[in-house]
């Protein structure tokens, strides 16, 4: 069902409609997180690994906000403190040590990871810093046991070419990865620590993409660039991107953890529309005379009114609710039904905030009482008319006022009520800067947390700064991989067809290809075919019979092809040997068979099949030809063999 | 010095910055040979080199730029950071007990020090309330900063000042005392206070943190809440160390001040009671004794303060090839007491006999403890032990080496008569020697064993 929904919402949209998005003032930027391919983690010596088995131990922690270096508390930090979560970490003895548990200070930064980050920063045309300062970026959601991520800027002010202009790269940081969330329920959140502290680079672009299509394209381009470096991990979960969107009149909103490039287009499109709708809502509020100065809202405890089972079942509020609060939004009649995203309304913005801040995550978590005839947001749920009227009278609400009911444990219900007022007030002032989680199948996003500001940064007093020696940088610059667009050009010059050149330009063996072409004299086309197309086909064939791909070391490949070039191995012979190599056999490529060897082989085959009866001579010749070619292991030219066979029979 | 416009910068960096007219906390655009950078110039840590300046970017990140490449520095604005924990008056509730928090340093509450790049302690009731408002639910808090030193700088003078301050506060009616202390030598101070403040009617609770309070994951707030609760409402009127039980934020242990030791350089649950079990577990709202033999709270304000210390005492950690000159030098330098941490049941090698005999003859009190930390000194088992006792060395049973050191310093300030010293040393004030070691007094589990791994899977660590 959701696929159909998604299709309906996306099929007729031109995501590259410059005029439409230009009018909106659509601007979008990317924050790409890509794990680096090191054996060990960034600040300890644990092997990087992915675990899905039962944890070996668990620990419990809480997070408290701390002061920033500039002496202020960060807004996100305070918000997350309000949520008072118990954080459980799952530990694995092989992949996690006391560093990740925050029970041992950091070891010196992984120099290999730093080299890789420098290399990628150079590929992105960044200005490198001269001294890397490790900084703590606070995360109070529990995703890191220390409560902060150790992160360091390596380069700033970079750019990549796109559509004849420059997409600016704000910065590249080297940082440790966070935990994976396993479960988040009420006041308890569970994290798995296997991924924690894996080195990654975070690349932040300026909001230079002007349509959803461009955002997705640049995301793909950056992904290819990093793969071209040969320094990054590949596979599920090794790269994640956050996408930010703003339109004229709105501030930056960040959509967190978009897993697939393809989802970027609909998500950014509908996020832009959400912002537009919130701006329209603000206008509707202003038209009613509701401004930050005149905004009126209060909340009341209405628990005592909930006595009989009938009321509970009509309202959908569970009888176990310890406290039931009602918020009165004066003159808001109908506005909670203002549509913001496909199929949902402003009430969802409020529900999202209540879900996160008050930890009331059993949905629905609010009940809107609005005297408009269309009825309730949650279908048939509501209060008996007499009770609603009684409550309205008691709290002094008239029919133009919208009531929002929230329930749960006493403290949480009160936090929820306060948060409803906060969010409603924000609707009058601005679009709150926040981080949103995505539901790509529904082309929707939902509140995750307030967007953190620079106040959550704090110097890491446990780690000394690392000066980058000019020698080190120039050495990396000299051996740096070509960028995909540079490679592509070079490969086209070498005569490769465009699509093969494209694949090869981001292939992990691209460097090997360049070395071999320069050093061995092998045909570029043949080599490219082998490294890209043959390799892919052979691996796929193995997977079809449930065999894992064989990892062949790059130096083995290098000597294999050097050998083949020296021996002038024919194309078919190369394929024959390469297939064996990628099936884990120990082979070497062989040169073409000499005239004499061919004759001997032909004679042998003829002799073997002398007694065979063929209906026509033509069939016999074809059969013998096939047999000889097969036995020659690709080292014979078919035309030549045919000629010899003709002579001999 | 505090108003230094180029705080922390020296040498080349200082020269370049002053030539450019730059100053710390200035918002600047710096043009370098690589390009332009914008940000705020931060003070530099003193031990850092003089080749770089530190810039805080708009995003909050810090970066270092080589002064060599700087072409110009243009100041756009100036914004000095006021690093201050929001201070709010600690509320007073007449129904709540009064607790006095004595500060000696440590990282219960702390702030960043740009001079060293390290964390320095900050401390007033207002600041504490700003940082840990939950304290107001527990007690009325009064704080007094005795000194602001790191744990390793605590010594006899500080022990005496602290003991006297405790005595004064108890006599003034405090319902409990909390002492904020760095963790490294907390067990030395805990022992000293046990001897110097005796028969207290109220709990005296030492507390610190293993993760400084500038981190969201800090154990400081939890420790402080547990300690204040123990001081305000607990029934154990002894000198206690209140620190994490497991590494999880779950509960704290209350260790007797004479049986406790820091056992890990960085773990949260670093403090352990050795050769015995702790006195109690506690949380921010409960204290649960796990043994019956503790001294109970009394309603009077009487306390015996005996704050003296002779610092001519040393610990000698014996190793197999130790040469006599180590002991000789202590004798020649006028030491009055030596605590040996011997091997096994309490041994040293033959070459040390001669200087040790000389030490004993010279009236120096020599105590034997074990470097195994757990278990008793038993010098009768081998001839070597008997030889040592004949020399006059006093076996201190299961007294921990550090505790023996502190106690010997305290005893020597009362008497230098070796027999009297020995008698006082072997008469426990509060558990520094116990008559028996229960079977669960020694528990160092080994990981990797199936039954242990199984246990760890099921419990919060
Ligand atoms: Zn580790």
C-alpha cells in the first residue's frame, strides 16, 4: 500500500523544475558520513566490526547537559535532559573496550584514519588546517556513552564541480561513529556499541543545491568521489547522509539519516512543502490576530473527570493513564487541521514533539477537541459532548478555542502539556529549527530533536592537538587518487566506452588499472573489461550458487596482469585464467599456443574422434574446432585452428 | 595576567599576533597563504607549541593555523567568553537536614582552564545548585571551599585543616558532612580523617568523580546526590567513601575509610573495599547497609578531633633486587617511621636485614604490610619472617599499605616510643585491621570464564 502511496506522490513531479523550486526559494545542503576503511577504531585499538548477536554485557547511563566553552547551555542539550532517558549500552568483548564504555581516556588518534581524511579533504579541494584540534560535539540522546562525539576539522572551504558551477564544501571533519539504536521505548533507549568509534569523515556542503534532483545528484557524486579514494568502507550502514532544506522565509531543517540517494528527492520536496505550509499557518494565525504578544494558552489537570470506562473508550485514553491534562489554545479553532505533509496535519507536529520530549510514545498521544463540524483528527475518538462542554466551562474555553488532551505518567503528562504550548507558540513565530526523522515510504518526516547549535562544541581536554607536517600533506597529495571526473576524462582518452569508463572511475581497482596501463603495456580496454565486467560476472555467478566472492589481493592481480601482458595472453586465454583466479585457484596466464603446439593438439583431437560418425563433414569440423578451442584454454585463435583442422582432415 | 590579550601565546605565535594587532576572543578574518579563515581567536594552552594559533569557527569547531602562513588578521568584533555555571541561590527548606559540603578540589563541578587546557574545579552552593538542582530535594546545603587542590597535592596540612573543619561543622549542628575530593588519593584522606575525627555523631562522606562534570556522562552529579543523601539521611556515622558500585549509573557503594582503595586508573567503579565487604549501598534516595556492624548516627554534636600528623614517614614498596641504600637513606634523612609493602605474606630479602636492624635500633618504627593488598601479613610461616620480627618489625595484619602509612604518621605525632607506636598501630580505630576475612572479602572475578560471562550478560555492569 505504501508503495502505491509513494508512487502517487512522486510520479508526476519534476524534481528538477527550476522555476517551481526557484519560486519557493528551495535550498538544500548535504552532510555525508562515510566510514573509513581502517582496521582499528579512531581513539582505541578495537577492531572495527559489525555485530548482530547477543551482547556480552550491558551498562546503564544517563546524560546531563554541560556548559559549552563559551559558557552557555545548548538548547538541544537542555531539551534532551527534559526527556530523562535511561540509556542502555550493549557491549561486545571483541569489538568494544573500556574506551567506548567511557571508562578509559582516549588513546592517540588513529594516524591512518587521519591520513585518509586528509586525502579526501584534498580531493574535495579543501583548505587543510595546520593543526587538528579534537573537539567534543555533545549528543545527549545517548548515542555515544561519553555524551559527546570526538570530532576534528581537517579541511574547510572546498568545492566540487557540478553543472558548470561549484558546489561549496563547508568542511570535512574526521570523527568517531556513534552507536546503533536498537530500541527506544518510553524512558528507556537501547544502543548497540559495535559501530561506536569507527572512524568516519563527515562532509558538509553549503546549501548550494537548488532542486531536489540536484541534491540527489550531488549526493551520488560525493559518494563516488569517496569510493574513488579507495579509503572508505562499503556496504550497508557504512555511509549515511543528512539532508538539510530551507525555503524563503524558513530556517534550515535537517532530515536525519537518509539511507538511499533515491529517497532524497521526495523527502526534500515534501519537506520544502511542509515549510511552505507552516509559513501559511503562521499567516492564518496572524490574520486571526494571534501574535507572540496576544498568544494565549494554558493547561489544566482534568484527571478527575475520567471516571467511567465509557469515557476512556470513547476518547482512546487508556484507563492506566495516571494524569490527564488539557491544553487550551485560545482562538485556534480548526488550525490543528492545517495540512503540513501528505495526509497529515499540524497536529502531527505537536504529537511529534510530545512523543520525543515527554517520552509519550504510544500513538496517538494527543486528542484534539475542536468544535468544528468535521469532527476529530483521530476519527471517532473524542469526549462525550456533555463532558467536553463541562470541561470547556470549567477551564473557561469557548468554542473558538481548541483543546488538546495529553495523558500519561504524571510528570510526563505535564511535560507534554507544556511542550504543546511551546510548539503552538513557535508556530506563530517561526519554523523551529529541528532535526527530523524520515519515513520515505510515506514521503514524510517527523520531529526528532531541536537542531543543535555551535554551543554544543567543547574542546577535548583529553587529546592534544595534532600538527599536520607539510611533508606529510605533500606526500599524501602526491599519491592521491584522481577524482572521478578527472579519471573519467582520462579513461575516455584511453578509448574506453563511456559507461565502462564511468564504472571504472569509481572502481576500487582504479589505481591498479592506471598503474598497469602505464607500466605493463596491457590493452586498456581489455584490462578495464576484466577488472569491471568480468569481475562482476564471475562474482555474480559464484553468488548464484551461494559461494562468497574470493578476495584477491591487489598485488596478486597486479602480477597476474603484468604477466599476461608480457606473455601476450589472448583475450580468451585471459578470461579463462581470470575466472580460475577469481574462483580461488592458483593460476598464471599463458601466452598463445605456437603453430607446432596447435598442430599437435589438433592431431590429438582428430585421432580421438576418428571413429565418430558425423552426419555431415561440416558438423565434424565445427565439433573438432570447439573441442580444440576448449582444450587450448583460450590460447588459440579460432580462425587459425579452423585452418589447421581443414588441412589435417 | 588574566587580562592578557594574547593569553597562552608565546614565542613566534605571540610575536606574529601582536604585530597584527590581534587579541584573544576577537572575531576575525585571517588571510593565509592557503586562503581565508573566519572565527574567534581562542587562548592557547601553555604547553602547546608557538607555531600555531587556535581559531573557533562559526560551527563551534576549533582549528589550528600555522602562524607562518598568516598574512593579515582583521578584527570584526570582540566577544569574551564568560564561562560560568548558572548560579542560583540554593533554596532553604526548614524540614530538610543541613549538610555541609567541604571542598578540597577535584572535579565535582568544574570548568575549563585555558591556561592549561585542563579542567579546574568550580564550587559554590549556587553553582552546584545550577549544575545539580536535584540536591535541593535532599538537603539544605552549605559549602565551604577549604582549598582547591588536585588530589595528588593533598597532604598532612590539608588533612588537619579538613579534620578541624569537620569538627567545627559537626559541633555547629550539621546533620552530615560531605567532602569533595579528587579521586587519586581519596583513600589516603579517608584513612586520615578516620583517625583524626573519631566518634562522629554523623556521617562523614567523601565523594569525587571519575569523569569530570564537563562531560554529559559524568558520574559527578550522581555521586554528589548519593553522598548528600548519605550525609543527610544515612544512619552510618563513619568516614565513608561514596563512589560508583558498578560502572553503570545504578547505585553507589559506601566504603569504610580504612578499607577502601582506588583500583583502576579510569573506571567509574574504581573504589573497592579490600579483604572485607562495603558498609552499604546507596542511591540518591536510599541508604541500604549490607552489614550490621557500623556506628549509628547519634543526636548529640560531640566529636573527638585529634588532628595531628608527623610526615617523617615513608612507604617502601619492596622489589626483589632492592638495595640496602634505600633504607639507609631513610635512616640518614631522619625518618621516624617506615611502612614496608612486602612480598607474599610480608617479606624482604636478606640484604635489607642489616639496614632494617639499624633502623629499629635507631628508634624508627618499621611496619610490615603486604603488596598483595588482600590478606594478612603472616611472618611466622617462614624463617625469614621470624628473622624480620626479631629485628623489631611490626606485622600490621591486614592493614592496607597506604592506610598503614597514614596511621603511622598520625601515631608518630602522639608518641615516638616504638612499643607504644606498635600498640597503637595494632589497635584498630575503625576497621583498618579486622579479625577475620570473610570468604567474599576477596573477589576479583576473571573474565572469559563461561560462568562469569554468563553472570555479566544478565547484570548491569
Ligand atoms: Zn575500544
